[in-house]
């Protein structure tokens, strides 16, 4: 009996110990609260959200080292923490409250439903876990409208409107808590001039505009090229930039530095906001009449791997200025708003002397490179020196000053009128002709030295100086020299065999180099066979996107080997025309272009592609390539 009593007593002691320990643990756990929240539970791919953890600890416990926990499908962009501390004494009950609010900015990278967390924090030396939150990520354009009051934009203050305030409600004596009110921020002002109905491409695209589509020869047409960027997509650095070509225009830049893009504002494109940068602004002056083309500007976004981006092809209808009212001497192309100013110095010279005439042509437009000079007997105009100070002016106009500096010789005496410089031009703003004038005035020419050459020759002055002296005797005959006595003879004698040996050796080396190059470089047929094998191997794997890329490369290699048409990196309209001309079979060409389009869409699809779709696409490609092979064989037999 005593042994049973002792055993019972021990069991009761242990039971009391565990109950006390559990009560203490529960009491300690109740002195710390951990909560987690997101500003929105539905986002689109590329958008950001704020994932927040709020910890409130009592009795002096200090939370530290917060962590967001697992966050699959999202990338971490930034983190911010705000610790808080408060000492309270209410009805004799003293409490030290420590709070820690941490917000992580996350960007959605792929479509799906994901669990963020559970969050973690260190309390009293031990790590505690908090709550987790589920978030759904939709494709671009499929999500609900985002609330402007939410902390959704990158770089926003994560604590200004955070619902996880550690002291929220502690001193709330009424229903009107000012911390509960959120001010709706103003939306960015979108420039209506930059608005478009739909984006020309995802992530980023180029858009070109003209200030006018009708002009006269020499009239300025302003070409502007913008770069539109999706603010929610990761932007790559542009490379392989090709300027917009305008071969039938004189092209002048209106930007001080074309190597740096300038922010142009915000644009509403298809109901979404895009950032816009100004990358080019050029003044174009047409050189002839007709419908003149301006080719696209293009660049490649390398980091995003979105490929080539090109602006539109634009056209300008150019005509001559009106014939009615055209002044005499007008040269087609002199268009703008021009003025002339002349400076003549000195005003008094001797006959056959020289004076300087400076003409400053000022205005807007493509300033002419020469002036029509007055014709005056006895006045000789030498070739001028031309200095330019041209560049962009106000209101996106091009112009400045062009200075002509002449040296003028006057070969007659008396008061000589140098005449007037006239420059007729057409002003498109007034739709009328005008004349820029500059009067040169009168120059006083004094009598110069006599022109009689015989009267000015002195007794000791030689006539026709510089002629060789007269010969008084015949020279002796020159000694005979032989060819073998000249160094050139020996150089040619021994140098010719050495030169031939060198040429033959170089020819042999070049032939062997070409043979090695021919052996090393695979033929188009072998390359097409290799690409087919790669496509078969890729379709046997489980990566659908990799298989679609291999299918596209196999089609490009086979078409290049059969027809000589290179489909890689070319524009759709150009390639289709070349392929139809080479194959002559519209159905086969359409099938090839349709399969290549499907491969291109699958490679950049955010949802990915299954291996079954890739295998089906490869089966279709094999049929079309077989038809292409049959067409090529029939053509070879006919040839």
C-alpha cells in the first residue's frame, strides 16, 4: 500500500508540474501578438504588393529580426521596418509595450495562387512564426482595378496607411479615428497628345510622329520618336540602335544630346498608363517633290529579350511653292524666315586694292549655302569663307546664322556702287514670298599707280628676270652608261625569282586556308539536318518552350537550305513576299509563317507551353517541310 501511495504521489507531482508549465507558457504566449496582411490579394503579373507583419509585445519583450518567410512566385524589391515603444500605467497596472511593423515590397512574376509566409520574428531569444496570406496573380489586363488608397506603388511609404498599427485602438475613444481615414492620392496626369488606342508591342515600343504630312520643297518637317515603356515591367537597356533614314531629306537634330532619352510624360495607352521618353527629334527639309518616305527607327531590348522594336514608316507629300507671285531669282528650296545684314570696310581704297564684305544671313530653315552677288564692271569677288552657327531654336525650329566673308577687289576709280544682295525666299507661315535685302553702298576708289609697264622699268632692272643665262659654248657629250651599271638592274635580276617564290607560296597558303574553311564550315543542307535532329530531341523532352524554340530553328534552317530565304530576324511582310517568290506555293508559305508565328508566341508566353503542344506543332511542321522538299525537288528536275 505504501508503495502504491508513493507512486500515486509522484504521478500527481509530475502532473501538477506539467499543468503549471503549460499555464506559464500560455500566459507568456498571450503577451505577444503577431499578425500579417497584404494591401491587395489579387494582382497582375508585373505589379507589386505590400506584405506586412505587425508584432505587439508586452512586459518589455523586444521583437527583432523579422522575416517574410517563403514567397513563391514573387521577387523581393525592398523592405522597411518601423519599431515603436510605449510605457503605460492604467489603474496601477504598468506595461511596457514594444511594437515592430515590417513591410516587404514584392513583385508578382508568374500567374497562379500563392501562399506568402508564415512570417517570422525573434521574441526573447526564440524565433516565433506568424500568419500566412494567400494571393492570386492574374495575367496582365485580367486583374481588378487597384485601389489608389492601397500601398501598391513601389517606393511609397509602407507605414502611412498600414492597417497593422501596433497601437491601433489603444487610445480610441470614439468611432472617428483619424488614423482610419485614407486620402485618395491624385492619379498621374496623362498627356492627351501621347495617348494611343493600344500598345504597339509589350514591355516597350517606339512611336514616331510628324508635325505635318504636307510641305513644300525646303520646308521644315519635324520628326519625333518616342519610347513607350510599361512601368510595371523590368526595362532592358536598348542596343543595336538604327536611326530613321530619310535619304530624300536634309536631316538636322533638334536635341542637344541624342545619347540620352528625355522624359516626355505619362500616356494613356489602351486604358493603362505608360511612361514616355523622347529619344529623337529631327528637323527634315525635303529636297524634291513627290511622296517621300521616312524609314523606321529601330532598337533591340537586350536584357528583356523582347527582340526588335521599330517605329512606323511615315510619308510626306511634297510640292513646289506656288508659281503665282514668285519673284525673279528665286531658287526652289529657299524656304523659311530670313534676313540679311551687310558690313563693308574700308570705304576708301586705291585702285586695284581690296576691301572686306561680310554678309550675315539669319533666320529659320535650311539656310542656303551661297548667295547671288551683284555684277558690277571692275569689281572682282573672291571665294568667301563661310562660318555657321546653326542649331535648334524656339518652338522646335532649326536655324541660326550663316556668315559669308568676301574679299573684293576694285579695278576702277571713282565712286563705285557695289550694288545690293537680294535673296528671294518663301515663308510657309505666311504662305507668301519675301525678299531679304542688304545694300552694300558706295566705295571711293583713288587713283592707283600707272599701268604702263615700259615706263616703270629702270636702267638696272632686268627684263624677264629668272631666265637661264645665254650659252657661250657647247657642252661635252655625256659619258655612256650601261644598264648593268645601274642598281635597278641587279634588284630586278635577283628580286624577280624571289618575288615569284613569295607569290607562289602565298597562293599555296591561301588555297590551303580556303580548303580548311570549306571543310570547317557546314553546308546549309547539313545544318538543316542538324536542326531537325535537335528539334526531334527537344520534342522528346519535357520542356515545351525549349521544344518550340528548336522547332522554329529547324524551320528557318530548312527554308534557308531549300529556298535561300533567311527567315531569322526579318520582318513578316518582307519575308512572306520573298518566300512566296522563291517557293511559288501560297499554301506552303502560309503554313510555314503560321507555325513560326505560333513558335514565337509560345516562346514569350507568360503562361508557358506544354510539351504536347510542341509535339503537335512539330508534326505539322514536318508535313509542311515535306511539301517544301517536294516543291524543291520538282524544281530541280525541271531545271
